[in-house]
C-alpha cells in the first residue's frame, strides 16, 4: 500500500511540476508593459539609430543614382532586405547571457499576433452591442433566452448576433469558425489570445501575412511617389513637403486612434514644420526661376502634389501600423521585428511584379547593376534595415507623431554631413530651422512622456479594479 501511495504521490508531483512549467511560459513575462521612462528611453535610442542609418542610406542612394537610375528596383531590394530583421534578432536572443528557446520566441510571437485579433474582435463586439437594442418578446422566458444567446434587433428589425460563443461549447470544435475563435466578451484578452494561439497558429499567421501585405503595399506606393517627385521638382521642396508626414500622422491619430487634441503637440508639429520650411525653402530660390517654362512649372506642380500625397500616405501608414499591428498592453520587440520581417517577405514575394511591368511599358527600363553599383545598393539596403527596425520599435513603444517628428531630426543631421563632405558653409536658415526642429521635438518629448505616464497609471488603476476583494475568514 505504501508503494501505491508513493507512486501516486510521485505522479502528483510530476503532474504539478509539468503544470508549473506550463505556467512558467516565457510569454507571460514577455508582454509586460515597460515603464514610461524605459519606453521613452528605448524609443529615443531607436530614433538615434534611425538618424545615423538615414544618413548612411541617403549617402549610398545619392552615389548609386548618379549612374544607376532604377528607383523602383532599388526600393524593392531595400524593402525586401527587411526580411533579415527577425533572423538577426533570433541570433541575438540565442547568444545573450540568458538565451531563450525558439519555442518560447515562437509562442511569444503567436500570442502577440493573436492578441491583435482578439482585441479587434472585442472592438467589433462592443460596437455591435452599442448599435443594437435587446429583443423584447411577449414571452419573458423567450426574451431571456434570446438575450442570453447574444441576439439583438437591428434598426431594420432583423435579428443580429452581438456576442461570440466558444466553438467548443456549441459542439463545433471539428469545424471552427475563425470569426469566433476567441471568446472576446467573457474571457480576458490575454486568455483569449493564448487559447487562439494554441488552436489556430497557421490561421493567425495567414491573417498577419494579409495585414503585412496591405501595410507594405501602402508603404511601397508612398515611397515610390517620393522617387518620382524628386525627378519633377527640387529636392528642397520634396524634403519640406515630405516631412509634413508628422502633420498627417497627428491628424490620422486623432481620427483613427482617438487621440486627444493637445496644444503642446499641435505646437510641436507647427514649430517642426516651420523649421523644415526654413531649412528647405528659405534662400533656395534663384533668379533663374523667372525663366521657367510653363511645362516645367506644371511638372514642378505635379512633383509637389506627388510629394504631398507621399507625405499623406506615410502618415497614414504609421497610424495604421500602430492601430492594427501593435497589440495594446503587450510589448514585445521580437514580435515587432517579426512584423518587420513579414513586411520584407511580402515585398520580396509580391512587389517584384511591377519590375517587368515598368520595363515593358518603358517607365523604368531594367538593366543589371555593375559590381560597384550593387555594393552601394546593398549598403543602402542594410542601412534601410537599421532605419526601419529602429523606426518600428519607436513606433511601437511611443506614438506615430513622436516617431514622425523624431525622424525630422535627420534633416539638420544631413545638413551637417553635407557641410563636412562637400565643404559648404551653412546658411543662417539651416541653423534656425534645425533649432526649430529640435525645439519641436523637445516639446513633443515632454508631452509624450506625460501621456505615457498617464496611460500607465490608468492601466494600473484598471488592473487593480479588476482584482476582487478577499473577505477575511
């Protein structure tokens, strides 16, 4: 009998140990919210990486385009190189002092992706519930049954489901419906995300691939407009108009993210744009402008319009990325880099198609680059990987506006590089514009830090409110 009890006890201990290991899943700690100071610090360091990599990328692009006019091909190669971001991060995770297993990294990515889907389901469920009224019938029992099943009346009198039920409860586990994978009304986002990640990993990856294809399509189209605009108007005007993306990022943040209008942020945007205009436009005119032909003036107007469209598209991309590709209250740099690599994979697999089309139509005749040109293209691509990786991290940890205004610091940085490399003496407007951009960024940093602290305090208060009180025995 003692042997039986010992074996039972051993089995219980083994089962408890296995459950403890399951609970010790690294995903539980991977999504913890960083402090406001850490978020701003990492976001600021990421923007610093963006500035240095942008200088290298711009220098390489200038050099290669002096003899190789293939803007879309260069764009496609550069964005396709983003695919190496995830392997590099994985190598870092394996080589650091406390390495993480591939299984833990995979689970972290799946949970982060599943949480995006669960949160979107919750938003849609709450929207549907607010738009429909409960059914009232003559039979009280029938009314309670319909309301319990999550059924309501629409404005046209039709019955509409406003709640999700778990497939296992309905006996439909063999043929699950993707739209009801997570019980977003009754379970927490974290529990629903973990359940969905275990049950439908490949479906989650399909959804994320579709999201990445849509996002990178908008990004590639906007970036290509920049190359086209450069050929039609002056570089200074393209630079000034392109950096208005911070204005569009703030506008779309208000419209799509529900961000409040704040005087400090509006002032930061205004001061930064004034700085860009001072640097790019003041003193850029010349007496030759009076002799510009109507055709050239129309081409310049078209270039300005394309640059403005590019700025609008970039601002929209930043906000859509924040809205649909960054889960709330789950902070994982590995998941961010997974999405970046997915953007690169979609570019590599899908967006080569315009290359032969442009060649056939004569828009951009394809020709192989020389060895020296290929080295410059690779340097441009690697610098682009560093720039985009840093930008995505800053975007995930802060806000689209903070990232957009921070990137504007590349303008005075490029002015200093031009002065050092070409021996040009900087005009007064360059110093004034650079100071204005820096002042706008400082104002925005303070406002963003206050917002981050406020959001963290609200999240902590909500978490404490969800903990039930324990009565004394």
